[in-house]
């Protein structure tokens, strides 16, 4: 079998929201405040965990009902996941976003990891940062003993670059910029995942 493992990004790929963090900032009208900590991170004045904690501080004490928003699943996502399962491809989902976006899809994954919102009773309290960099999945793949020549990967952001570079079958899906696009074998711009499904059908059959 040419593909034994699929590594999938969530935000911007399986769901239409590009960033789970920015989406909540917009909903709760704190985008301007959040831009300050984002700039501090990019200037390397704070690390990723500090940035995440500051971001969730802006939503602190909000009801769990407000932060458990159902994301918009990208058209074709379930068909893509079913295709992989039907061909016995192991599926890993890794996201630098938040757990609310992965919730409707997680039953389709053999393994998944993302950042988790923490609640005190029913109010948002903090965040558990599990994904500072997606390079952590490289070690996991090596433990599985699967060759990168049999790995399919898809992503859209800078976080995905290390995985896109290593996977034999890699797709930059609506990539954020040229750096992401140039890291993959294939670049696809589409609202639906139909072109990705067509590609995989050709490879898997």
C-alpha cells in the first residue's frame, strides 16, 4: 500500500475556520487586545505557552456553552476520512488550535492531539497547551515504525511545514503563504476537499 498513515491538520483544512483562537477573539470582541500578545510572541518577547495563556485570559469566566462552538465542517471532510478508513490508513490529527474544533471529528482519528480549554465548573479557567510545534508528531511517527515514504500529510500554516516537508505525499491546502506552499509536493486551492479526495483515490486504488 502506498499510504499507511495520514497526518491531517484541522483548522483551515477539515474545518473552514482558519484559526480556532482568532475565531473566539472575534466572537468575544477582543481581537484588538489579542493582537498585542500576538505581536509580542512574533517579536519573541513571550513564548507560545504565555501567548496561549494570555489569549484565554481574555475569555476567562465565560460560560462553557459559549466556548463549545460547533465548527463548520469543510465539505468533503467526512468523505475524505471515510476514504482513508476504508483503505485501512491510520489517521492522525494534530492541531495548534483548540479542542472544540476537533470534537465533531475525533471518532474518525486513530490518534489526535490539540490544545485543551480548561473549565472550573462551567466557566472557562485556562488552557492546557499540548501543541507548541507540530514537530512532536515526527517522533510519534518514528515510534510507529512507518516510513515517511508511506505518509500523506495536509496542512495550511507554518506549523505544518516540518510535516509537509517529510511526507512523501504532501498537500498545502489553501496555504497561508509561499513558504507553506513550497514545503509541499502539491498545492490545492479549493473551498471543498473534493480535489484532495480525487488525488487520494488515484493513489490508493
